[in-house]
C-alpha cells in the first residue's frame, strides 16, 4: 500500500470544506486534481473513504476512522516544514483560528491587521463558532488555534476582555440610562443568549436581587439581535457585540460588573504549530505558556 501526503491532504481538505470544488482553492490545485488524489488514496487503501452526496461529501465509516490519522500526518508534515523555516527567524504557515461571533466581529479585525504586518508569512483562516464549539474544535485539533472565553487553564495569551451589557431596542425606556441594574429588566421579556454566555448570565443574576427567568433561549447571536431589534424582548450580551449593532439597538452598562477573558491559545495537549507559538509570543504582555502542553 502506497499512501502519500498529497492524497491525505486532499482527503482532509475535502472533509473540512465539504466538497472537491471547495477544497481546491486552499490546496492550490484544480478540482480535478483533488478528485484524482482522493481516487488514488481509495485505490491505495482498497476501500472508499468518501461518500459522494450530491454537491457535498462525507467520510465513509472507514474514512471517519482514518481521518484523525490523516490529520495528524498532514499536521506533522506541515510542522516539520515550518520548523525548518522557523530557523530563518520568519514563521510561516496557514493557521485555522476559531473564535466566537462577538470576537470575530469586535476583536479579530484589529488582530488580523496587526498579525499581517508583523508576520507576513503567516496566513490566518477564521472559523466562527459558539464558545463550546470553539473549545471542542481546538481539543480535537480541527483548528490550530482558538480564542477561548475564560479558559480554565492559563495556556496562551490574553488578547482582550469585555464586560456584559444590557441589549435594548433604541426606543426602550431604559435605553438612555448611563447604567442599570439587571433587575430593572424584570418587566421585559428576557431573551437568553445560550451560545456560550449562559454561565456568565447566571453569575450576573446571582449578584442581583432578581432571578434569571428567560422567556426564550436563543443560540445564534444574529437571531438574538434580530429579535431585540423587532421589540420581542431584551437581553444581556458581551460588550464586543457593539460591533454588530445598528442604529436600532443600544448597549447599556450593567451595575453588576462581570468581565470575560479572551485568550489566544493552541491545543491543550501536544505541541503547537510554530506559527501559533509566534502569534501568541507576539501578543503584548502575554502570560502563560506559548509552546504547547504535554
């Protein structure tokens, strides 16, 4: 059996991107070349690794078992190449970075601009997900880096923090207040953002004289904003959500001050991609480890 890295790289890309055409640009080859590489892989292993379903693809049972090994092989080869390039003092490579929606909107644009200037050889591809999804992707090494919310361990470097605010329609009676107590929202329909902020909201209400009584639980932040904009209720969200607001919405600071830490990190176990270590090391005032965990 003769399996090579080009075949494994094509297989992983098709799984991650959802199809041959979508995988081609990232690999820098044609869709036909991607198809040939996967076909050669299937011929080498003797069984199908992908199930073609209309325009998309999913791994077969065997493909799913093989996927983690394929990822590890591709990552190891990339890490070796990047280590060699690192000896020149110029970190390079493509990093998949996951982050929550508010971070993608309110924090990442400035970070990406700064990284592009300081590390021109590093390309960053952003994947947006809720807090729990982001942590899981990093744990499984589906991405090489992530910005985690209040991680329990001190790996990585803090790249920002923000506090929670009441989210109100601009014509709400409390919209013009300089600050409000979360208990003042008790007469409104409360929309709970449960994509990752739920534990923070429980803590905010624990500090107040009120109880958290959500009428609706909304996972997608875009849906939450649309509901508040339409007058269907109010909510409490991180301050970075300000980057996603329009003139119909307003954030009001809460008397119950609660902040969340945003930490750039590589995977919790195993070595980090050298480019991730470079990005973490380049964060001003960095704290914790920047080389990976054992």
